[in-house]
C-alpha cells in the first residue's frame, strides 16, 4: 500500500494498493489473469474534509 500525500501541504490525500509480487488471480492452477509486481490494484482518494460542530 502506498500513501498519497498532498504535494503542497503533505496532508493525507488517499492510498493506492499495488501488487507486491507476480501472481495469477485465483491461483496458478486456475488459469486466471496474470498480475505483475507493481501493478496498481486499487486507488482511494479523499475529496473533502469537514469539521462538524456537535449539536448541544
């Protein structure tokens, strides 16, 4: 997993999951698609940060 910082403020902007090794989806015997080491698998980004004042 790689953390994606904001280049100006260095605040947390998101994460990216990357394959850490070569593998076949479902295992070698499954004949599933090949995923090479370093291939991005998923990315999640933060769109906004909001501070909410609790109701009193």
